[in-house]
C-alpha cells in the first residue's frame, strides 16, 4: 500500500540551502520509494501573500521548478505541478473556510507574530495584515486535503499548520457525516529539519540570511558561506560545535564519519576561516552536479512549463473527482445526483446498488455495477475465469469510496484495484455530467461497503 506524500515551496525567491535540506532533498528521496505516492508543487498562490511583484513571482516559479528537477525529481514517477494550475484548490479553500472557526485562525503563528509586532510598535493590531495572511492555514489545508495526502514533510515551525489542517478536516467530516477527508500527519527529518542562516536564525528569505543553492554559481556560494557569523574564538581555541551554525550546516550534508571528524577539528581549535572552507568544499561536492543540470534546465522554460502542465493533468485526475464528491456532500450536486440523507439507515425494502454478472459472446466473464435507481455506473473488464471475476466483485463490494482509485479521463472514469484497472464508467457528454456521475459512483460504493 502506498503512502501519499505532499510538499511544496512558496515561489517568492531564489531556492536556498534551507529549502534543499528541509524540503527538496527529503522529497526527492521519498519519491524514489515504491511505497510512496509523491505529490510536489510550487505554492504560487501562497506567494501572493508575501509578494506583489509579478516579475519576482514569475522568475521564482521557473527557478524552483528547475531546482527540483535538477535535484533529481523525476516527473514520470511523481505528480509535479503548480498550485495555481489546480482549480479545485481555491474551491476547496472556500468549502473549508466555511467550517473553520475564527478562533483557530487567531492562534496561527504567522498571524500572531504580525499582531505582536504591531502592538510592540504602537500600531493598530491588524495594521498591514491581509486576509490572505490570516487565511493562510486554510489554503494550506486545501493544498493537502484536495489530494488526501497522508504525510506532509515540514519544518518544526510548520507543524502547527498540519495540526490545523487536521482540525479543519475533522470538523468537515463531522459536519457532513463521513470521513471525506484524510487527516494528514507531519513528517519531520529529525537530523536537520530547520537549517540556520548566516546569522544563526532559521534560514529564511524574510530574514535575508540565506545561502543560495545555485544562484551566482560556485564563487557566490563560497563568498556567502564565508559570511556565516561565528564567535570570536581564535585559531587554536576549542570551538563548541553544538552552538555553531557552521557545524549544523556541515552536518546536514555530511556522513556520520565526516561529521565526527569535523566536530573533532572544531573541538581541537581549527580556525573559523578554515572550517568555513571545509564547509564550502563539502557542500560543493553535492551541489556542483545539480548546478550543471539546473543551468541546462533554466535555459529551456517552455520545456519546464510542459512538465508542469502534464503534472497538473495528473493531479486533477485525483482532485477533480474528490471535489465533485465534496460538492455532492455539501448539497451542491445536480438534482439528478440527490439521494436520501446519508444518516438514513437502509432497510430490507430499500433499493441498493447491485452487481450483475454476465457472459460475453467470446465466452469471457464480465459484470456491471448498477445504482439503486438502475443506472449503469461501471462495466468491468473481461475475465477468462469466473472465479477471478468473483474475487474482484467481492473486493468491489467492500472497497468504499475513500479507498477507490479513480482515474479521470476526458469523458469518463476508470476504477483500479491494487494498481490494475478493473472497470470503467460509460462516457458522459461533458465534465459536469462526468463529475456528477463520479459522486453517484462513490455513493454506491459506500452503500455496498456498508451493506457488506
């Protein structure tokens, strides 16, 4: 069984070492595992909260995409896309906004920090605070819940947002009476979840203390590393590795043996200049091959754009039917899709979805899934063995909507079990008709599972 992992980077600047260590590197490593279904995106909606410079955002979107690809992200293995290419995300944001308590948002760290800063300077508490900043946790929740992600790699300072996403999802599920939304969990890289910047604080564009990953090339990387703030201990005087940003950054790139040797060198009194040179050499070993790939990618923006558009198409195969189901749940499906309230218990006289088996002219076996009203929802593939068809039917009856793997096509949907396509819907006239049919299919699957 695969675990869906989702993460992204806000597109407001040039990628730095903190982005690479805290998000990109663990994301790429996770994407190579057979048990991971990886979703990685550029959070360009979030960028609008922090920047109103269109050129900066456009450039950052390109640089970040090239960075992830240069770092080894394989778009054939993962779902790699721009947040703004997924219309279901803003739609879900509004659904979630309508179930999110203001008190929950009042406790968000970013909002509280902005208010505290205003109060300290004698300003009105909400001076300069946009609704975008205030609603940031809801948009982040929508990023995650649109795809029912199981794990979200974040720094420790972002754990609160994952907890808020869980709270919001639980509230939605409670109101609408079913586990529509999966509760995500934070995934922390324990060794270095947050990298220190030049001044020892968290490496962040907002602090202007970052070490660039690729920008400026090898020369600029070395010059920036040499600017890391250290204490005043001279060469020959022992240094404390555990209070040194130089050591913490080195540890994020080095093996255990390299880290132990560097710790000993600091404790034995190596000079800070020499220590920074060793840090540069260790980072450059990893970064140089990626920088070469990055420069080749950044020179072909049209190719990057096509990769991202294809990623969005893959992503919407998940988000479109999921949001169609939520629309139906909150009462915004078409009249044809309306049914009795979910809370109403089925009785022996109630009509239920049913599966009908038949034999094709060529002697193979197939089955159809019909709704309670008699609408054909699925037609199975052909089975040479009736027992194999029976096994799949049994799985289908116990599947339920949440576990259903639906692949959206232009006019219909395919249903897969254990990675194999086993049935498909009829073709529908347009996307709205298809999405309403998906909602009816999901309802039928839930009814079958409850009956089973």
